[in-house]
DNA sequence: CGTGGTCAAGCGGTA
DNA sequence: TACCGCTTGACCACG
């Protein structure tokens, strides 16, 4: 089994290179009409240039996959702000595409909490579809095989009806977007079994979030479900994706800790290695890439995992 | 220089 | 009932 490790969205090592500079609608409105677009364009340009630098940093450090934060194009799906974030930035987008291709990177995107495909409110569903379309467009601009990670969403008035709404709305999406969506179990409502059943029915890959499983389960044993979860990826070119993180502390179990509990991680690897799949594990820690490299040092010291590069090992 | 309030938007959970 | 956290930070006004 080959395991690749990655981290989320922001590097802590290279500071001052954020690609998440934002412009809120309130502040946008305060500007006069001429400077609105100028301000927006400046922010987008800065974000795209910085994203390129972060991807380059990742590539040089053998980090093979990355999750894009989605605020890199502020107001992209705001109905009252119409602007072109593609053509004026052709060079910047192309630079990013070239870096991704050069290092053969896997790129995911995770819409924020306002993307609720199964909401009982029509406007929320429409906006969610718009967000998904925007994410799809980013992949189209970059000409890459990216995935959009979403949760099932709301449970109003109950999980059964809400799952039916999810299926109905999912099937309304463009086929291309349907194929990009992968669904993750969450820490409050939709547990591993809910999401696995849904993914099998929709023929959509499932992202297992191990920390969410710890927070939200019916005392089922996760070991009984690994095989089925991995199988949802059988038709994909990309390896199955797992999110791994450690709880902050006993009291605050849902929050993410700064670093990974390496013993829990080693235990986890030893339980999944028999499936002999290649796996991409994204570490979700406050410590970001520092947490990734700390875990790698611990694995090198405490295990016989055979490291192929800075973030990839075989067991 | 540090801090706290604010930001377009949805949810469920907690005090 | 009102706020908090999420996947999360940036920015600005203020001291």
C-alpha cells in the first residue's frame, strides 16, 4: 500500500503568501463604481500569484495534493457582482495550471458551509448549485481532474427526507459536476453508514473523515466498512481520499488539534494496510504543513514504513 | 504592535 | 433565545 500525505489550504511555513485575501460585499459597496472592479482585480491577481507560489512550495516539498480554499475569488457567486475572473487573468491561471501539471498534483476544493445541496429552502439550493458550478469552472479553467468535497447537509425535517432531497437535487446537476462530487461523512448528522449507502446508490466516491467518525457514529466498527468505502473509488483514476485529524482534547472532541496523534495514525494505517490500496490522506490540523512534517519525522523514527519521498511511504 | 469587530450566505448544537 | 463553530482567515479601526 502506498500512502501519500497532504495538508489543507494554508501553509504555515511560508508566511505572508496568502491567496485568501477577501473583499466583502459590504466593503465592495462602499467603493465608488470605478474602483470596485480595480480593487477586486487587484485582490484576485494577488491571490492567484500567491497560490502559484504555494503550489510551487508544495511541489518542491513533494506534497502531491492540496485543497483549494474557495475565497480566492471573492464574491464569485454573488448575484449582485458581475465580473470576469477568467480572461483578465489568463496568464496567472496558466501559470497555476503549469505548476499543477509539472508536479502532477491532485487538487480538491471544499465549498464552505453555505453550500447545502439538500436544503429545504429553494434559494439555498439554487445558490448551492451556483457554488458547485463555480468550483467546476475553476477545474475547467485549470483543465484538471479535480474533486469537489461536500457534506450531505441539512436534516430537516429528518434524515430520511433530507437524503431524498439530496438525491433529487444531485441528479439535477450537470453530469460533469456530478462526476466531480465526492461526499464526506460529517461530525454531527450524517455518519459513515448514511454516507456510504448514499454514495453507493449515486455511484459517487466517499471521503472517509476518521475524526468525524469518532465524533459521530452508532457504535459501528469502522473496520467493517473500509472495504466498501474504498470500493466507491474503483472506477476513479484518483486513489481514495481519507481525512485524518486528532481531537483537540477530551472536552472539546470535535475541534481539531494542532498536530496528529502519531500513535493513533500508525494504528489506523496498520488496520487499513491489508486492503492494499493506494490512499491519499489529508491531515486536517491547525498546524498545517508543520503538522505534516512533524508526523513524517515521527513515522520515520517509530515505524518501518518505507518512505519514497518527503510525504509518501509504503507499508 | 496587539486586539477585537466585521464579513453575503446555513446549519445544528450549546449555554 | 442567542450565540458559536464550521473548512477558515483577512482586514481595519482602535488603543
